[in-house]
C-alpha cells in the first residue's frame, strides 16, 4: 500500500546541479512516487542569492537560512550540493541530529573529513549516500560497497576528471599543445575559469581518497593521496608514448599491497598501453577499472560531470534513501573495519619512462646505466639519437622495469648530477600493463 504523506526533501544549493535536481523532482514526480512508494515533496531550497530567478521553483521555498531549514524536524532527506568544507559539514551533521538522512555530491568534504560524517550518520541512525561525489552518473560507489561487498578489491585504476582527460586527448589526437587544449576545454565549458583543481590533480585526488576508502574498507584522507597534475605534460611526452604503443592519461590509482597489509592512493599522469580499455576513453568522459579477486576485471564508463549526469546520481541516491526511510532501515554504512595503513609513494612499485638530454659522445650510456644499477633499478629499453640540429647533444630515453618509486626518484636525482646529463626532459610512470 502506497503511503500518502509525502517525504519532505530539503535542497542545499541551487546551482547547475541543484537546479537540475529540482527540475527532475518536479517533472518526474509521478515516476519518483511509483519507484519510492510515496510522494516526495521539495520542502525548501537554501541559496546564497535569493533574488535570482529560478525557473520552475516556487519562490516561497527559497531561503538563505540553511541551518534553520535542516533543523525544521519534519525534513526526511537533505540533498547537499553546495560543495566546500564549511558550512556543508556543519549542515550535514545538523541534519542527522534533527532526523534527516543526507544525499551529498561533496567530494572535497568526504575526502577531507568523511570520517566525521560517517560516524555522525551511524550515531544517529541515518543514511549518507554520495554516488554523485566521484564520477557523475557512473554507478560506482554502490557497486563497490554493495555489489562487491563479498569480494576482495585489489586495485582501482581510473580516469576520474573529465577536464584533464579532454586536454590530454586533444594533445594526443590533434597535436595541440597544453595551453591550446586548455583554452579549448575552457571555451567548451569543461574547464573552470580557474582550472587549478582539475589540472593540478586536486579534484582527482579527492575522488581517489573516497574510492580507496570504500574499496579497501579503511580510512583514506586527501592528505594520504600522492598528487601530480598535468601542467608539465608536453607534446614530446605524447609522441614518446606513441612510440611505445601507449597514450597518456591522468590516472587515479588505489592499490592493496601484495601482502594485504597496507594500501596506496595516488594521482598522476601516466603512460598506458593502447590495448588497455582506459586508453580508448576520449574527450571529457570518465572510466574506472576495478580488479577484484573473484569478479576479475570490471570497467565503469560514462560522463563524469555536468548538471544532468550528476543530478541523475543524486536522484538515484534519493530514491534509495527514501525507500530505506519507508522500510525503517538504513543502507550500508562506511565500515572501516580493516584500518589498513596508507603507505607513502616511495613504496609504490612501478615503471618509469625517463627522457634525458645528454652530451653526444662515447661513454654517456655507460655512465647512465651505472647510475641505474647503483640504485637497484633495472633498465628495460633504451633509445638514443642525436639531435637534428647537432650541437653536441643527444636525446636518451630509458624505460625501466618495475621498481620502488623511491629508488626511481633517487635514480633521477643522481642522473641530474652527471656532467654528461644536460637536463631531465621528462619523467613519467608507466601503468596498466
């Protein structure tokens, strides 16, 4: 029997995502009622600029007092899409205290202080759902914490930022330089006026922290994630990748150690083979590759940002949370029962692609090889060629076998000190093999 009293929803934020959530709640009200088993009612919308015209939203619902809205006591679900750390954190915990469950798209807050929110939700017996926080419309959080709950996830490897993927794709397929590709991404609306969060890897690092915590049932904070952006990636790096049968992607990589006693989380540009499924992810799309013991290799693909895709994930969570409310239950929480330590980047075992500008004379290769041997790093391949304009310089490209990142970093620092090495042109890790 369908309940007639509506479930009341408070919306915090009415920007690109929030306005789309409100629109779908209104236009698809009958469908949502049928799927949930009760009608849902938009009971209030908290905004910073109340004078702005918001099509399709009753002006009587608009308020600037978000705290009073979540304290009303009759709110069943709070949807938080304002972003940032505060006041979002205080509003979410206040919502729990006053009887509401929460749906959030706030990756920054979850990565920075998810523990506080998870504990508050559990303490008050509320739901905290956040599918939209990581990869837009791509169903990823729920499969990791529900569908794969009986399995052991060993690795999560993904493209989780559409802006950087678009830039690298244009550099690869159109031969554009970094600045040119960034300008195009900005013109198309993929990049913000200040693209720092995207191009320096902050956005992807926040998502990596969330993914690692869920995949490995442990606590991973943003500070635990090694982060490098794409601003130093050059056309020469893309050309070298092509020679190796690879392309370059900004990857979020979360791994369980081989002995199962620790985890790592990192974000950085890397070369991946063209044969890997992630290599074919084009333009502003996202994709996440999951490796589990029993399930094997799984891939999740789709638009990772934008008003409609993100709103789709928010509404999916809203339906799930409302169903839980009607059943008098809560969904799965974030139980960090493993409490695994997060190892530093230096412990990560990976391969390197190193491009050196060296003196074009006999004995240089032997000197370089000696440095690698002294640091316990085995060389896989070497390519050396003189520069077309002469000048007594040559280009030397070394690809290593797998070794601890600390050993590889030490090797690079020692190479910089050689008199015959004029400069280290680029350093990039090789993944996905």
